[in-house]
């Protein structure tokens, strides 16, 4: 038990220190090459100009670098590979016991993280090198890539890991058979859509840190120690990013961070479900409640504008609505942090009791 706890705590500290050490170098190049949008402003999902958002954030878009998510996944990548290499070079030392890169628990989430992050990085590079308000990889292309990636992973879950059920808190498992594949795709796409929570300094980092910390505890309780260590490493990387993303942000997470994290979160949720004799998927709307709210506010706004020709919110997603009402960005961020901890704790409690 003692070694298992160390195996969880060490990746948080190690990845955090790597991220802190990497950030000055990453920041240097982001500012040197002016890694921000060449033209401020944003277009809403329905194609109209996002007037309220542009009033709030247009200036910052032309002076705050993007691609801050590099801090997260690069530090996790370095930590995972370093521990793995040291464990094989010195098998008699503690590094071998701290290695958490395993085929049965962490290959898939690690693959999801790197695949999503690299795709997001490509989109971010387009965003900073092209001019105009819609410069990144088109949304339909990004959704297609996420769909294909989730189809591959969902198929792997079904055929290779023989996952055919979804756990229900206090109610056992529900067999869904091959429907697990489209269900996994739906969850992944919904989570990817929630990446727009990366809209205010410090907001996304605090929320994602709470969510992955919750799943680290759940995986640990299921004796999936390697998966718990991987989630812990993500928390360390996110905290390193957050150290420099609190107001005023040195950089923003953007697609290379949000795409990698959201796709990975879908994998972790399913890994902590029936595979771990838990309910990781159906706990996701609780643990990640703020992600659900973010996506829902966008959907409500789009539907209302299309059929009622009226807005429900002054601007969507919801966190920008609060800004438009006059809340300072830091107040929105801090209150979201508090709520994210509450919902994460609630989800963990249900998982442990269920």
C-alpha cells in the first residue's frame, strides 16, 4: 500500500517540476515567434460575429500566446518516458517499481493524450500563422478526427478488452454490447466540445485538475494503480500549466491542450467503469459537471437563436455570460474552481460508496 501511494504522489511532483522547468523555454519561443492570433475576434458557431465575446477578449487574443497546453502533455510525455527508461536501465532500483506505463492500463490513455495533443497542435499552428477570424483547423475536420480516433479506441475497448457494459452507481452493470463503440464516440465528442471552457485565465486548468484528481482516486480505489499514476501525472502537468495561466495568463491552453485532455478523459472514464468494476462513465456528468454546463449552454444558445431568434445568454458558453454581466474574470474562475472541487468530491464519494 505504501509503495502504491508513492507511485501516485511521485508522478504529480515529478511532472509538475518538469512543467515548471520547461515553461521558460516554451514561453521564450511562444513570445519570440508571436504565437498568437494575427487578427483578434471570434466567429460564433452559427457563423455570426461573436460581438460580446470580442468586446471582452479581442485585445487579449492579439497579445497572449496560444499552445500553452504544450506544458501539460510534453511534461507528462517526458515524465512517462523518463521513468520507463530508468526502470529498464536500473531494474534493481525503485524506478522499476514507479514505472506506470503498462499495456493493460495506460497504453490507451497515453496514446489518446498524444494523438489528441498533436492534432490540436496542428490546429493551433494554423491559427497563429493565418489571418482572419477563422484560421484554425475547421471544426468539422476536428470533429471528424476526434470521431475517427474515438472509433478506433472504442473498437479496441469492445474487441480487445471485451468491454460490453456500463456501470450504474448502486445498480450494477447495464449490458450494451456493440453499442459501446458508438456510445464511446458520443461521449468523446461531447467532451471535446466542452474544451471551450478554456476561455478565461486559469479556468480550464483548475477544472481539469479537479476532474483528473478525482479519477486518480477512483482508479486507485479499483487497484488500477498504473492508471491512477497516469491521472496523477496529468494533474501535475496541469498544475504546472496553471501556475503560469492564472491571471494575467502567460499563455492559453488552446487546442493542443483541450483536445488531448478531453479525449484522454473519455478513455479514463471508460477505464474506470466496468473494466475496473466501477461506474466511471455515468459519474462523468457529476465529476465533470462544469464541462456539461459549458456544452449545454452552447447548445441552448444555438437552438434558441435558430428557432426563437433570441439569445438565452448574453454570450455562450456560460462563463462568458457571467463576464458579460460584469463579473471579473478572476471571480468567475475562482467560483468555477470551488464548484469543480465540490462536484469532483461528490463523484468520488459516490464511486467509493457504490
